[in-house]
C-alpha cells in the first residue's frame, strides 16, 4: 500500500529491483527479435513463471504472492521498459483472471487460479466484437440455455492471447429481449471453439491478437461467472481495475524511451558537443522525464486506492490510463526526434517504442471513453 509520503514499501522495492535486473539481462535483449518475428515469447513466459511474476495477481491461498495491485503494476512497468509486448503477458494474466477473482465462485477460483499462478495455464478476456468495441452492449454473440448447459454461437475480435490461452472469459447475449449479457468461462479445448485470423499490428507484435469463433460451443452452467444476465457488470467491474495495467505499460514505455534518449544525447556529438548540451534537446528530455514522473505518481496513487478499496479508485484508474497513455505517445515521438534519423530506423528501439505506445490510448477502454467516465464522475 502506498504511504502518505508516496514511498514504495521496502518489499515492493526489493521485488521491483529483482524484476528490473531480469528485464535488463534477459527481456530487453530479446525485444527487437520479438517485434521483428511477431512471435509469442514462450521463453520469457517460462522465465516469469520461474520468478513468481505470474503469481503476482493472486492471493496466497491460490498460490499467489498476495502482494496486491500496486506491486502487480510496478512489475508491468518494469517489463514494459524493456519490451512492451512481453509486459502484456503480465497484463493478460491480470485481466483474464480478474473476473474470476472478483465475481467467481469458490469452486471456480480453486479450479483455475492455482494453475494460473504457477504459469501452467494462461487466461484471456473475450469481450470485443467487430461491431461492439466501446459499446459492449451491442454484441451479437449469443448463448442459449439447453438443459444444464449453455450453447454459445458467434465470434469475438481483437482478443489478446488468442490461440495462446488455456481458457477464455467470454461474454455473450443470453436474453435478446431484455438485452442481457452473461459471462462464461470457456476452456480452449471445448468442441466448436476455434481461432480465426491473427491481426498484423503496428506494435505489440509479440502478443497475438485475433478472432475467436464459437460454433455451438457447449459449456456447463457451473462455468457461468457471477449470475446469468449480469455479465455487463462483470465486464465493467473488471475493466475498472484492469486498465491500470495499460497505464503501467504506458509509463514503462515512456521511461524506457526517455532513458534511451538521454543516453543517446550524452554520446551523440554535433558541432563538437554532445547534443544534450543544446537547450533544444535538453528541454525535450526534461519534459519527457517530467511527464513520465507525473504519470507514474498518478498510476501509483490509483493502484494504492484500488488496494484500499476506495470508492474513487475507478475514476483515478481512468485518469491514470488517459494521462499515462497520452504521455507514452508524446514521449516516444520526442524520443524519435531526439535521435533524429537514427530514431527512425530499427537500429535503435525508440521507433518500436513509438509503435507500441499507440495501442495504450486505445485498448482497455479508449481514452475518449475514459474521459467520459471521468466527466460523469464529476457531474
């Protein structure tokens, strides 16, 4: 929990420093290859599991670290400094299990969470459709009751961890007349569930994003999350917390870009001096560091509020997501500018960071939607 002085507790600092070393030594050196090949980094997933990083979202009784929201997002930030795509491994670990942790039955938690904490299983969150992004109530994927089972038909789009996950939290319209939605746990090996095309993306290329297809997929009633017809509350309650991960990823990208630009500005010589000595460059670097630090403070405060269960935590999560993602985009653009022509080519990581930053303004609820959430909380 974040104290009044905004100092991280010593146990968080120790864990952060250990993760930071892992990122510097083993994650960052893989980042360019992961981006170039657009392949899921299974080796880094195993590495994260070995160091209990995949256990971060969970309580100790489910095999987790029990360290809370703040520690989870500090870890995401650290990984994103070196490789934003690899940070999504932790983000989806949180997002895909959060509906179960918040709304699941004891049986569902015991069945799924320990296997996720060890890294044996990987989750995913399947809400969006091609015609239902910011407006989830417009979804057309349907679920009908058939005896003790439900039968799901339709498709989902833009699903992170598509084809990787061992189970999906799926949202489907279960009562067309009343426009009600139900959330389901759907194991990846259920007959009728298949993956469609994977997207060719601007950034975050090492995390597969694609289409899920449901051809009369049968799931038992015991796989309903929460109550039938209350799935929209499950989705919104999850996203209110999980968007902190997008904010943490954005802060990590911004800090990584700032650090690299500073190092370059110290070494790059023009007119007989390091370019960092010129005010035009120095002021850019100062503003990059300033905005990133401010985004981090807002993120950490929002995480601490979530850990304490404060009523305003949702508003602060939205504010952190908007500010951090806008910062990541602005900072990475400036990092490319500091490097000049060198920043525009793949010999340096800032062009990748700029491409990776863009999605943080879009997923986990677009920044336009977040501004609506913030405004409504005020009015």
